C-alpha cells in the first residue's frame, strides 16, 4: 500500500488548461427573462481530447472588471461556433451602454458574428445575434448585481436563461462554419458601440445546447476545465483582486484549447479596470452549490460560520461533491478539518490518511489527509493548524514555506514558520520546539509508530509531537517536553488538524 501511494503521488504531481443584423437598430424582433436574485487546488490533468489543461482554480476567485472605456480582451482567431452551442457568464453590469457586449466573435461588422450582449440597445434585456438575426430575453438584468446569464442553441431553438430560469426562446439560424478573426470580450465589432461597463466571471462556451437542468447544476460552480464539449473557458482567476497586476498581459483559456486572450486598455491596479473579487460561486450549503474548499467559501461568503459544508474538486471523490467540516472563525476562518483523532483505537498506516471520509466530525475519528493537497489555498505559503485537548489549545498555526505535501513520507519538510502558538483556549502559548514535544517540521506520513507526526525519528524511543499513532496513548503522544506556562499535554484526548 505504501508504494502504491508513493506511485500515485508521483503521477499526480507529474500531470501538471450591431448588425445585430445589418440594421441593428431597425430590425424587427420577437421578444422572447426574470429579475436577478442570487442570494481548488488541484493538479493539472487532461481534457477529453487529450490536451493538457490549466487547473480551473489557482486559489483566487476573481472576475475581470471592464470600466466602459478602453478595456476589452481580444481572443485568438478560431471557428468557435458552427452548430449548437451554449454561452454562459456571470455578469455584473454598472450601466446599459447601447448594445454593450459580453462577447462578439466574427469577421467585422455584420460578418459571421455570434455575439452575446448584456443589453438590447439600452434596455437591459440581454440579446443574442447569430449571422444577422437576433432576439432578446424577456427580462431585464439588475444593475450593480451579479446575475448568471446563459444562451443556448439546440437545432434552431435559441433560449435565454437568467439565473437558471428560462427567459424566452426563438428560432435562430445555425452559425456559419468559418474562421472568426475578430473575437472580443467586452467589445463590439461595430464602430460606435460602447465597450462593456461591467464585471464578468466564469465565461464559458460549449459546443452543444445545455438543458435547463445542466445550467442549474453548474452555474454556482467553477468549471474544472476538462468538461465534455467545452470550447473555451475564462475563469478570470489570474492575479490578485484589487491589487497591482500590471505584469499580466494575457487572459488564460482554462479549457486547454489555447484560445488565449490579450488584455487591452486595462489599468490592472485598483478596484476597476482590473482583476477584482469574483461572482458569489459556491456557498457550500448544498451539493449543488459546492465550493472548492473552506477557504474559497469564506472568501466569497464572509459571513459563513463553523460547520458542515459541501466542496467539489476534480481530484476528490471523482469530482462528486463531498461534505467537510470547516472552521470559519479562527484567525479569519477558511479552515478545512483534515483529521480528528479522538480515540486511539482503530487507526493503522493506511487509514491514517483516509478514514470515515463521508462523516466529517470534530468529535470522532476522521481523516481526509489524502485530499489535503487539493484543499490548500496555494502550492506553497499555505497554512496548517493543529489543536489538542480543546479547541485553540496546545498547538498553533503554521505557514509552509515550500511546496510541501500532506502525504510526504519523509521528515524533510522543515521550512515552516509558526504564526500563532496556542496555550489554552485561545491564549498565547509559550511552548517551545522539543524532541519531547512538537518539532519544527510539518507533520509527515510515516509507517512507524507515529503515523502522522512532527517527530524526526518516530521509530526511536522519542516520538512525541505525534497526531496519529499506534495504541497505548490518548490518543497520541503529544507534548511532554518544551512545555510552556500552559503546562505539558502528553495525553490530550483529542487532536485536530486543519488546512487552508
């Protein structure tokens, strides 16, 4: 089992994705909406066609702000549309500039255009245009509010959805099967149309028409990037929200299909014309609204409280949502529980990293250490927290200064910084690193007496600082040396281990 796990880890780390008619203002149209109310780190892998794709979530949950001025993205030429399709995007409009675009892919004004505008004229009704024909949604988007917007084409039936609710259908033509050389996000192919004054997040194009159920199932989730039929995908998770991102000049296509965008006219500093906080994806309160980690849920929903949440990650449980326990309070929250050791009985080498994964608990034995590398907020610079005896006691919060793994099976991960020492019940601790207690080392996965331990030599006579161990302890040998004013804690009763 040990060598199988080592091989699996190696594999995972080796796999690193208006004429809106010829006469846009005069063309007749059959109106066909819904007012708005909404209220990972994983390894790289392969798309279904074998291409390498970039992980969809790099720890940031951003959107891209278009300020209504010179901001737009020019996407590489491609066909993009030649049959059925789905275009979907979270949009946050600040104004309804005349025919302001989400996308406009074509060969100039009135030439093979497929476009999605978040406003028909200045009405606020989203509109779609395919090769000279167009129609608009029944309902109006709200200003200064996030809404999920989708339009599908199945055969000749084109349907709008606003926040997953159908908003009108109409007959529309099949897009021409041609190379489109002028492809824009936030910009029109027609001179005179204003650029977008809005924020966009989770912009995706598929080569089939999604059903209402499919749109509802995916709208509150970040895509993985390797979904069947995904043509191009921009999650806008680059840079740091509202910070200086001047070094970024391109927009990543997270589908792995190489449709890279070029950023034009963006200031890339501050809270406009820049990468900003993203749409409210994944509150984690149900499988349908699963987040990617406790950290991502806390970032998007700051009022989240301690308790059970649902998460979804392509490297965990085959991508099917699973429940975790989250601490949303300590040191700002966003912690995912990866181990609770409340009883020494029943642990062994194999289940030390994977036990009772479907029943997260802070009161009984549980371990998802095997998933922890996919739950940390970054490859390095992530944090882990250990508590014992009672919450926020006899432990601390650390930062890992290297690209460390929670399932590393050597004692080499020693470049860690203690951020906070716990004494008793949140008081400041004064314990010190010791061979008889916690050592300066990220807990490692060992096949000796201490299965999960900070000890340099858990097979010798001193393997204190251990989180999960063989029998005879309550629940594992913790602190007998280096004790601070709070005293020693050799048998803490319960030990908790967290990641963010």
